[in-house]
């Protein structure tokens, strides 16, 4: 036979105990921070001569490589691999900028 389980009754909190909303000034400090860098989110990505999977491969961008993004076309990014100097297009499916969450 199972015994009854006694649970304490919690008092409801009042509306005055609710936290205050963040001010607009705290949000502006977050948006004033520079955007996060682009990173490779897989082991390696093929660098292509044009923004299409059917174009010629001109190099490989590895996760550890540093790179800059010059422009975007749809879901493709034109990058320069700082490690090898190779320039070309990579898919934004594998290379993207992380998102910063600001909770202050």
C-alpha cells in the first residue's frame, strides 16, 4: 500500500514582487559591442570560384583557419583565408557568425 505524500503549500507571489523591466540604456550597451566573428562550424569547407556548388574548388577552409568576409550573395560568403591567402566563396550553411545574447 502506498502512503500519502505531503507537500508544502507555496504562497503565491504578489505583482509587486515581480522584477522590474530592463531600461533601454542596458540594451544599447549590448548593441554597441562589435559583432562576433565568422567561424567554421564543421571540420572543413570547400572554397569555390563562384557562389555555387557546381563551380571549381579553389581551396579548403578548415575550422582552425582565420578568415575575413568581404561580401555576401544569398547564402554564400566571399572570404579570404588568412592562413593560405586563398579567396573564394563558401556556403553560409557551414560558415556563419555566432549570435550574442544580451540579458543585461
